[in-house]
C-alpha cells in the first residue's frame, strides 16, 4: 500500500443515501438526517474487497456509499484502476473524500458526488463496491442484473444479495466479503449445432445457474455462467462457450467439446 492506507482514514460510511431524508428549514436546507451510523471498516476488509474484484488498469470502479473515499481512492492508487467514482448522501463525507483524493494526488482520477445512489446511472461500472444494508442490496439487485454489463464484478462487505448466491465469499477477521459476477442473459430457445446435427435447447436461468431441456428431454443440461462465458454439461461432455449477441460459440478449454455453436431461436 502507499503512504495513504485505510489506516489514514477515520471511518467508512454505511449507505446513508437511501435511508435518510432532507429536512428543509424555512431559511435553508439542513444537513441530511442520517439513520445509519458512521461505521469504521477494518483495513484487511477494504484490501480484500479490492483484491477480490481483481481490479486492472482498464477498470472503472463505482463505490456506493463512498464515505471518506477510501475504497475509490485505494482502487486507483493501490490497485491501478483507470478511474473511480463515489456517491454518498452526506455532503460532509463528500468534502472529506475530495480532500483525501487531493492530498493523495489522485483527484484527476477519482471523483465524488453527493446524492441518492438510486438516481445515479451505474451502468458503466466494471467494478461495483458497496457496504449497504440487506434491504438496500435487495432494491439494488434488479438494477445490477438489468443495467450492469455481463462480467461486471460486484463486491459487498457484510451484506449479501438474498438468494443470488455469490460466486465467492470469504471471511476476513470476522467480516464477510461477497463477490458476484454479473451473468449474461441466456434463458430461452436455442439451436445447438454439433457433429452435423441440430439439437433444440430450452435454457432456464436462475442468476448464474443454468439448466435446460435438449430435444424435449428435461434436465439433461446443467451449467454455470461467468459473465458471458457459459459452461455446461450435456451427454457427459463439457461445453464451454462465449455469448456474443444471439450466438454462443465454442472456446478452447481443457476437456471441452469443440466445433459447436448455438444460435438463439
């Protein structure tokens, strides 16, 4: 870590943006009434969240409930993200985060905005980080699934996404950290071309898990999505394919069937 580590921040903000209301006085707007306490996050948890996201130089990181800015700043400074953005309801936290970014010399790559995260377009995120409550996560879940591109990594501290099982979960010094990889949408009718034959496939999807009928036979195909990559087994053979629009094309993988393609019907 650089001279700025998470130790140099006093605390980390829980998602006040969705659980607060603005109290407007007769003369001027008052600071937001915050219903969730300002809670510190241990250094190992912050570091593990960013490591789990496998941030690279092409990644744009969006941090929801960004508090003093530690995740967004560290994503750029310590993990090489090309840019980061944080949003928080509390203007005091935004001012603090901006000062921290300027002090650390990353203000050209890290920006912060005061506001309601549900009013923000997060579709450009390559990595989404959050420390929110369960109820807020569940409100966010359809937004994540419907607007983030397949392959986007979502990392949450402490709170999960209900029955959407994480792709990975760890416990760091007693704190849970969860990772999800946004799956592509593959449910529906497909024609699988293999060995000169066409098979009619009907895929059912539950988040990243996929099951399907083949030529009318139920539950003969099962698989898993990782972004745009679909791995499934059929007739005791492994298939690995990459979704590209309305096509799934075979990609090289150890032990996988080659020379097949599926087209959406």
